[in-house]
């Protein structure tokens, strides 16, 4: 009985020893892959998703602000302040604006009674829109409306190529007369298809393979792009802007790594958010497969050890003790340790080989895991650099006029603000030139808009090459150009303006013939309230130059 009892304890001790050995080697590797590599992978992927969401939100916000700014600036031009709302010239101007931005489905001007007086393609002309939200809010100030299904316009416009009903976004601003009194509302309806274009430009090339999705969400947390008309999708309440990213389960039953970033539009009235999400199974699929292999190998090895030790304890006691001693050395960190046992027994040799193979496999998996981590970090770095490059290209496009390749009005406003702040600090005044191509409407009416565009490009090139290197030139809108001359007196500004006027007049356009400029000149000073003061004065003198007969300068010292 004592021998039998002793023999029974040896079996269990050996089983526990080899089982512990397997756990001692496999568990640290498993914990490493689960808690370190997986956590780092999710963090890196979440940060990359957050960066992409920020980039998309920034581009969408800039697009919304540009549309609202364009409508607001259009209402401030002399034509929209003085001309009758049903003036053909005003309608022609609306048609040109619509052509400049393909996603404008409709642009129109309504009087105080809410009746449309001028509109592109005469759509809705004479129709009352006084109950529409854009008209009600547009009487009070600049307005950006949330995306909605087209009501009145759906009968006149073709259905979108993307399928589904026609959806629009409203932008409106009050029309003021020369005394600043509201006389109507100018509004445009932009096709919701622009959101598809923005997302397509910013979506990574491998988005389909990686199941990466970019969503636009409204203030009710409903996904409005891509929209499912029969079964709307809502963002889970756990996804907020308080965290860079969140891992959670959505209503479709799938778990995603997702990030939500607000779209900071000009009026902050839409409450949109950009959501970028990717299934966690896509993010961690390779890691989970590796974990299953490691755990399966470890479990199988442990099972083999237990069976062999249980049946061979009586025969193998000494060799197994040797194996246990060697295994403990591996457990203590000697990964180069080879399992060698002197035995003539086939079973002992098989156990030794199995242990040796298991150790080699686990170490190989560990090295493969480290190499995979390095490759992932390199991929994330490349994608981050590509995203930064795309953001820079979008930033430059937002500040350049596509026709003349000159800085646009947005870039001009930034430069005016910068020069005004510098003048406040250094007291170095600067001059502002407002230039307008004379009789440009006749060029369009006589030769067509294509020639008109060529004339604008030709004038822009002359202005660019004639101005000094330190000066700034921009297309300010339509056929108007703005020049900013740093550290320039009014007399010197008049000389530069005369040089520009002569340069344009003396070099006839190959098609349109003789082209002339009218130029208004104003000097900025530190006493002015803001950077727009000099622009308004230069615009006033431009008007005076046109009244005096065009093809001339106008400034305070010339009166």
C-alpha cells in the first residue's frame, strides 16, 4: 500500500510539472499578443481612423463655408445691391455662378413677399417660397440648411445618378439695397452628391478591402451618407466626440473601431458629424488567428504530456525528472536550451522531441508576431504621410481660383488680415487696388463665355507678370481683381496702377481685341477699424472710375 500510494503521487506530480511547463511557456506569449500587440494595434488603427475623420470633417466644413461665403459675397456686389431682382443681368450672373460649381442645382432671388423673381433656367420663377425655411431664415442673415429631400425642385430637375430621391442643401443670405435695407433673399440649393465626391476623394485606396467606411451623421445621430432609405442607420449612443475612438457594437450586430468628429460649419446650425469605422474582425483578424494557433498548439501539447506522463511514470521517472529540470531552465529564460535526455525508451524520446518542437514553434510564433508588429507600424506611418499630403493638396485647392490660377477671394481675405495686423504693429501702410475688366459682359455676349474665360486668364497673366515680386494679386470675384501693395504710398500705388492699366490696354487680346481696366485705389492706415475698410474705399473709387468713363484710375488725390 505505501508503494502504491507513493507511485500515485509521482504520477500527479509529473503531470502537474509538465502541465505547468506548457503553461509557463505558452501563457506569457499569449498574454503578450493579447494585451500588448492587440492593444497597440487597436490604438494605432483608432488613431489613424480618428485622423481620417478629422481630415474629412475639415474638408466638408471648408466646402460648406465656401458655399455660404460665396452666396454672402455675391449679395454684396453692386449688381445685387442696385439691380432689380428680375433684371436679366442679375439672372445672367446667377447662371455664371451655377456653372462655376457643378453641384449647384438651383440659384434664385426672391423678393420680400417670397416670390422668386430671378432663377437659373427660370425654374420656380414666379413661385412663392415664403414658407420655405431658407427664405424665412435668409431674411434674418446668412443661413445653411440641413440636407433634405427636394420638394418643389424635384419636378424640374433630373433624378440623381446615384439613385434614390433628390436631396439638397440650402444656402441663403439677405439681399440688401444701397442703404443696407433688406429687399429680398438670395439662395442656392446644392446637390447632396457633393458629399459623395468628397468622401470618394478622401477614402483610402484599400478602403474596400479593409472594410473601412466613411459616414456623415446628422444631429439626430442618423447616417445621411451613405443613406439607406428603407432601413435608416443610427450611430450608437456610446460613440461620442469625447474620445478619439471607441470600440463597440452597432445595431447591425457587428463590432467596430469607430471615431466621430464634428463638422464645424460656418453657422454651426447643421450639427453634422463625420464617423469613420472599421470592423474589429478586420483589424484583429490576423492576430486572432495566430492566437488560436498558439492556444491550440499549447493545449494539444499539454494533453500529450499528461497522457505520456500518466502511463509512463513508473518507467520514466528519472528521464522525466531530467526533462523537468531542463524545461525549468527554458521557463527561466534560457530560450537556446535544447531538451536532451539519455533514454532507450521510444516514449521518452517522443516526449523529448515533442517538447523540443513545441518550444521551437512557440519561439517562431513570437518572432513572427514581432515582425508583424513592425510591418503594421510601417504601414500606419505610410498611410499617415499620404493623408497629410492629401490634406495639404486640399488646403491649396481651397485657396486658388481654378480658372486663373491666382489666389481666390478666401486667400485674399487671409492676406488682407495678415497685412492689416502687421501694419498695426509696424505702422507700415499698404495700398489696395480694386480692378475691374471694362465691358466684360459685352465680351461674353459677343464672343461667348469660353472667350470670356480666356480674357480673364490673359488679364490675370498680365497682372501677375507686371506687378512687383513683393505684391499680391488675387481674383476677387467675377471679372474683379484685387492687388495688395505692401509698404507703398498712395502716390506709388497710383504709379503701379497706371502701369497695370497701360499694360492691359497696350496688349490686345488675340480674340476679344482691346481690353481695358478701371482701377480704384485706397490706402490702408492703422486708424482704420479693420482690413475691409481699405477694400471698401478702393471699391468706391473703382465705382467712381467707371462713372468717369472707364479705362482710368480713381483715388482721393486724383479727384
